[in-house]
C-alpha cells in the first residue's frame, strides 16, 4: 500500500487543532500582507514604499508559518497531496512576492492558492 492511500496516524485533537490553527493563521497573515502591500503602479512615494515593505514582511511571516504547517503535515503522515496543497501559498504567493514585489501577481496567486490551502486544512482535520 502506498503512503498516499494509507490512512494517517492518529495524533490527538490538540495536535490537529494546532496544525489547523497554523494553516489558517498563515493564510490570515498572508492576506493581511497582501492588503497592506497593495501597490497600484510604480510611483515611489515614501508611504507606499513603507507599506510595501510592511506588507512583504507579513507575507514572509505567513509563508514561513505555512511552510511549518506543510512540514508538520508531512510528519503527521498526511497524504502527499494534502502536504502539497498546504504548501501552495508558500510556493505561489511567497514565490511571486519574491520575484515581483510590486505586481498584482501575488494577489492572483493568492486567489489560486488559498482555496487549495483551505481544502487541505479541511481534509487534514479528518486525520486526528
């Protein structure tokens, strides 16, 4: 039997709730960062540059938290696709924030990645 089709080990309610809280908290941090760093065009006004920097730090913190949740998902023996879907915001939003910090690509990536992460959190809650 492959790992992806094997049922996950039971880890208790507390570990499951903490894992789900990290997933949801990381999504919230990234969403706050995207709201703060909303950048329409390139006019280097000091307040917009400061907001961009602050929002990017929120996105970085959310990406790190989401990476921790993905690693914990792998340690909890969730199926591979759950771990990959939890890591989707790190790869898509965090990666696009590093590549193009002033574009709206991050927001489009969040529109794709957040439903995957929420679905993975829902599926991961089944394995407590």
